[in-house]
C-alpha cells in the first residue's frame, strides 16, 4: 500500500522510522509543517519529521496548509502533525491517526502528559479514522497500556511506539470494522503551557511528582532554589515529614502542601543536568528555600 505520512514532532519521526524499517507499508511521501525558528538565535530549523524524511531519502513536502493539496497515495497516516485536517484531504483517501490515549479520554495535543498528571493508572494507544472533529473518529485498532508508578513521558511514549506501529499496519492492511467512540467520558489534553511547568509547593507532593514525570525528559518543570532558577527532571514524593511549603531539608527534600518532594535530578540555569548529589557538592552552604 502506498502511504502518505503526515507528522511533525519527534514522536512522529520515531513512528516514521519504525514504519520504514518494518517495510509493510510503502511511504511514498512525507508531509511536515514548514521549518520554524528555534534556539536562542531563532534560526530556521527543520522539524523532526522533516529531518527523518531527509535521512531516509523520502519525498518531503512542507506546506503551510497541508489539506489544500493532498499528495498522491492510497492512504494516509497522521501522527502528531499539528494541523487540523480539512477538505479536500479528508476525502482524498482513508486517513488513520495514531493517538496515545484511551479515547475518548484525552483527545487533543498532550495526551501522554495529561494522563500522567491526572494520576491515570491505565491508558491505551488507539488508531482511529480521521474525522473533521478533533480526535473523534471511530477506533480501528487499540491496545491498552499500564502506566507504572515510575513511568515518565519518555518511557510511556516508548510503550506507545512499540504497540502503536503494528496497529497502524493492522488498521490499513486488515480493514477492521470501525468502532464508534463513546459519547460520554470525553476529556481534552490541552497543550502544555508555561504555567504547567511551575512547581507550586503549596500543592501535594504526589501531585508535583506526577507533574515532574509528565514533563520529563522533554520539557522539564521549573522552580527556584535559594533564588536560582532550576529545571527539575526527576523527583520522588513522600507523605512523611512536612513543614512550611518550600522549606528544604537534607538531602534535597522540599516541604509541600502535604508531604515532601525529594529532588533527584535537576538542572541549574546555565548548567548541565545533574544528580542532586552533584548539585549539592557544588554549594558552599545547603539550600534552604524553594519557590
């Protein structure tokens, strides 16, 4: 089957590489969003899917509006593309979307992050037929996934990749009967914002640990330790102890609204990521306050 691939993000690039490696579908064209400014110099850089397509020697298109000019294909695969698909593309050929959640829960941009933040114990990877309404098409193939207590966004994304690529092939090659999504239970995984990254020490430690896991290893949560900006990449919550929110005890345990959050890995502004032990060895006095 000749397939057009629509994707933009790093996860989309991983799926594209896996589909090409497996070889069951023939990727005849890759459609990606245009290059965007990136980094401190705001230089134009190709999107991850564009980089993957160029490395793989695939035909690459980078239109501002992909729906206006459907590339020739028998079907299309959509993975973290970042554009709303409209006519005439919607009617050009069958389009399937790989979505990392148990739909209709967590439709939208950040389903992996929102599921971990919410404390979900289970999720899924679904392949759906693309419809005009966001992530509302019928389910063609699905596999449940367990969210382990130590899963972060990176490890959960790896599970989705392993399970999801064969489901794409199943949906396109085996023509399963579509299953409409339930009308109730719809939730939306809104895009991650700057506010989502802030660690509010008045909140429960378990909630903050989930936030750290949800935004690692790709985004990171933010706080200040003794006035210095830091990113927190790994942390562990405990219901023991307490005290005034923001107070720091050894080794690097921060009192929260309830319980404590022990910071295990962090990145001071302008520095590399490091274990908490390395960070503490570089200080003249132990830290006292987080904000």
